[in-house]
C-alpha cells in the first residue's frame, strides 16, 4: 500500500529511473562503433601500402637524375616541413624526456639509414633481388615483436608471414635480371631490413605516450639532420633536373613520407607490430601494378602469381588463430563472418 491508502506498484526493472536501455537497443549501437574503430587502422594501413608502393615507382623513375643521398634528404625535408606546419596548428605537448633516445634512434635508423641503404642498394642490385632481401624486414619484425614486445608467435602470423614472404620471393625471381648484383648491394638491403625492424620495435611503445604525428615529425626531422651532408648534391641535382624531378621529390615528401609514416604510426598504435608488419608484403604486388599502369612495365605472369601469394599471406595474418587452424585442417574453407 502507498501513502493515503492508495495502492502502490513497484516499477519494473525497465521502468526504473536511470535504468539502462534494453539490451536489444544497445546491441545495435555498440558493435557498430567497435567495428568502425577496428576498421580505421585497416584503412590507414591500406592507404600506407598504396603510398609506399607508389614510392618505389617514383624512386625508380627519379633514379637516373637524383642520387640516393640527395633524394633521401629532399623527401625528408619536405615531410618535416609539412608535418611541422600541421603540428603548429595543433599545439601538441612535446614527447617525454625519456622517449627522446628512442625517437632519435627511430629517425636515424628508419628515416635516414633505411632510405639511404635502400636507395643505394637499388643502384647495385636489380629490383627483384632488392624486393626479396628487404622483405626479410617483416620476418625480423615478427621475431623481435614476439620476444621484445610480448606479442608471442601466433599461428596466423607465422603461417601468413611464410606465405607472404614466399610470394615476395616469387616476385623477386620473376623480376630479377640476374645481371646486376654485388656483395655490397646485398649488404645494403639487409641493413635496410634490420634498420626497419628495430625502428618499429622502438616506435611501438612511444606511440602509447605521443601522437603518431608528433613521433613522425621528430623522427623525420632527425633524419633530415643526419642527411644534411647531401645538401649540396640535392641543390645542384634538382637545379639541373627541371620541374619533373622536383615535383617527384615533393610528392615523395608529401605522400609516402609525411602522410604514409603518420598513418603507419596511427595503425601501429592500435595493432600488434608483427601483424601490422606482415601487411607490408602487399607493397611489392601493388608496386608491380602501379608500375604497369604508370610506367608501362608489363609484369611477368610469375610476378602476378607471387602477388596473389602475398595477398593470401596477409589475409591469413588477419584471421584469428582458431580460424587459421580450421582453415589449414579443412579442405573446404568457410567464409569469415
């Protein structure tokens, strides 16, 4: 009974003040937001793969007119200036003092050493050989991430990386001329791969404390400082090259460097390093397609087969461990929901 003798009915759970929405109402909203959050890093990495693949085509086009050191300094300078201008509008906090040794190491290893070594190696070995050797980088990254970042060695990553690297090897064999290769070219490719893997391991923890934009700008600026000895070559070569090569260097700085590395950092902050590194196996087949479309370089049929293997390998790395075990044990593969 209520006050004054009136009957009183306790409110049902769904009627209580402050009660949450019914479960059926919440189900339609939470999965959508979670799915969107999961797709953003995938989209960022897809754009990164396209930009980095286009960089290989642009570098090959600029090779006869711009030397490796000058090209590296030019693209890093453009990237540093653009990223710095964006940061001025955002007024972000500086990285913690404890993170600066890592940031400097990232700039030296990935932005300077990697680019210098790879650009110089492509003058000593053919593109196919360079693709095979440099793509040991994702394998090294998966090993280091498993040991140093505690990511372990999940079966999808191991199987997918093996398939993806096999696809890169097929592409390398298909596009290798076998006429230009020397020991120093091989060494430079391996140096580039090691520099990339170590830099990503250093980068991953820093991204939990600073934005990808800030990390990329600092590392890019460090790379500019390291490459400053090539400034005279950059000025003289671009002055003699004309507008075409200059626009190519600007594109490399704006797209693959500024935007590409920033999107990579965004995805890395939200994804396991080993798993994300495996997606770079898509760069060689995408570069082949872009070379076909933009430069008229018709790829051999074997290279297309290698590209298909790369796609399968990356697809496997994106699957849950249980789904991969089922896929490898069954003859008929059920589609992923």
